[in-house]
């Protein structure tokens, strides 16, 4: 059975995909330089800071002396990341000697930020101008309500009581890839759509923001300007009020869209209006793996496969229906059971056992979250066994690489493929063959990597 994996890229992956001119334009903003520095691997951060005050090119041989022998593979991953982001410029001279130079625009603005500090283009409004601002709890509840309202409208508009203000054209952009529709039939979730619903909130947000940015050119908005504003927004203070009149027209329209998603809350005073960033907005420059942004769990799974969800959310009920049989729903409790039939239905829709188990673990109720394991082992084992009944053989298009001239090149290629989550198999034990298998969709990246290594 084919499986679809949604990759919710973070901002740095989007930044790396921008053309060189737009990247240089982005680096004129000191906050973006800081956000990118935060996102880099530890060794890459070290290289940037070491070269911050060096105005001349540094040879590749000199940089290799900065790391221990066992850190060669990490060194290559760091260099590749810096080149992708155009933070480093790689040059090969006539003697085939490679040198690296720090991007002068990035260097100047990051140095200015570290030495003198930079203030946001807008300051929080004084408390005597704004009306009573929402508490952190009220703002969190607003963001969650808006996000769940949006998700319900995204997957099933009949379930929504209070439709959001997002235009139908924007909603179609967000639904692209998540829903499919045949003639005269109601829209249905695709395999990607089912998997999207089982993501945590942070990963779902990345997916939606990625679609929002990817289609910005169709709306007449420059993608680099949009990324710049969204990253800048992540440096605002949660719960503080900022005057909307400090924004450009494009930014004002963006803020309205973000308010419908729950990233900001809009308020109107007698003379001025303002926006209040929620935690969803200030976490935009945070890694997907950051666990501090995850909300409190609500699910209890028992050894008899019974499932209890302490929630009033219709969205939670819809998500649980994807892989369990919901038996009844009380005002604050959903009761169901994980059955073979419900799981088979989930597997046929493209949901995997690991995704179901991960969802149950990440959303475990606080009373059971501290247990190890939080989901009974007999339940997780049985979910995987039922999946293997359907997945006897899995076919994945791939490329096979062998005949590496050196172990360093082999290990560097393995780490590079692993960074893209594309490494399917490797055989490091056989010193003669040194084989690895990589997903076909990443063959272009691998080819570019090998061509760089030959220079």
C-alpha cells in the first residue's frame, strides 16, 4: 500500500529555496539574520561566529582543522547547510583550492545586531491607549479556538458552527493536496489530508504557512517580503498590543489572514486598532521539534483497547474517528474503542501505525503521560501487527549508490541523505562496496552533493 509523507518544512528550508537576489534582500533584515543563526546546526553556528570578523576568504583545509577527526561528517553537513542558505560563498581557484567567504550583507547585519542590538520597527502600545488586553489564558484559548475552527472548516464545513472569514479562494489554496473531489461528489480527505490531521499543532501550522507563502506570488505578494514579515512577527512579545498603522497595506492584509488562523488577535479602540500576537505567531521561528509549544493532552488508552478523550472539541472527535470507533460523546468526554476494523479503515486511507501511536502518545492525558509507556504496550504492539497484515511488502522508488572512492565520501553522503530523511538503507560494514539506497525524490540533491565534492 503506498504511503504519503507530508514534510512540513520550516522557514529555513523555505529561505534556502529562494533565489540568490531575494536571499540577499532578506539578509538586509537583522532579525532574519538572527533567526537563521538560531536555526543552524551547532557546528555551523560556530563557523559563522568564528568568521564574523574575518574579511578575507578562508580555505577549506583551514576549516577542516577546526574540527576533530570524528566530526568530519558533521563538518560537511554544516558547510552544505551554509552554502544552501548563501551564508557561505564557495570558490574554487585555478589550483583547485576551495575557499569560503561569509555573505557580506549577512555579515554586516549580524555583526551590527550582536554589537549594538536592533529594535523592532514597532514598539508595544502604552497601556493607557489600549483597552483591557486579554490575559495569556484568554489569548491561548482564542488561538486554539480559531485554529480548530479553521481546521474543521478545512476538512468538513458541515461541522462548523461559526465559519471563519477566510475567503473561499484562500481556503482552496489551503485544501490543495488535503482534499480531492470528483464530479457531483462531496470533497474527501486524501492520504495527505488524513496524515495532516494527526500532526501536532506546530507541524500543521508549518504546512499551512508553507502553502500560504508558496501561493503568495499569485496574490501579488513577494514571497521574500512575506517571509521577512512573518519571521519579524516571531520576535514580537506574546500578549502585547502593536499598532496596525505601523504596517504596510500588504502586511495589514496578511495580519487579517493570520487573525483568522489564530496567530494574532485584532482589537479596535476609539481611535486606533492593534494586533496582539499569540504563541502560535511567536513560535514561527522555532524548530518543529520544540516540545514547549505542545498543548496539554486529553487521551487515555486502556489495555482493553478502550479510549477516553476528555475534551469538548468537535475537532478532537473528528480526528479520533479516523482510527477508532467513537461510541458516544458527552459534553466533556468522548468514549470509543480501537478496533481491527477501524484501524484497517485508517490504514486504507494512508494513515500509518506509527502516526496513530505518536498521536496517542503526544496527546496522552497528564494522568497517564508520566507513565512509561503512556500507551499500553499490548495496544501499540497490536496496532503494528494489524498494519503488517496489510503491509507485507512496501515499494519505495529509490536509487542505489556504491563504489565510493573513500569512506569519508561515503559517510558524508549518508549524513547528507539522512538530513533530508531520504536514507533508506546503508551498508557501512562492507569496506569494499560501501552501498547506500536513497529515495528517488532526493536523487537531484544527491547528484548536486557529489558534484560539489568532486570540485
